[in-house]
């Protein structure tokens, strides 16, 4: 029983895909901060938060 548990690799692909997605996400955040200078990205996030919050969005 324990031996079959160790050889079972059915969940390994899911973990690998999750790690790839995490690394790509971190790389995208770092790249966007470098490209926008840090302040423009923060202003964009604030604007989206305001618009999604239901207040006026101009």
C-alpha cells in the first residue's frame, strides 16, 4: 500500500503547472514594474480599484 502511494504520480503534473504559473506571474509583475517605473502601475491599480468600487470612474 505504501509502495503504491510512492509510485503514484497522478498529482505531479498539477503541482508542476502551478509552479510554472507562479514563476511566470512573478516575472510579469517584476517586468511591469520595471517598464512602468513603478508609479504608473500603482496609479492604474488605484484607478481600477476605484472603478470597481462603484464610485465615479473618470
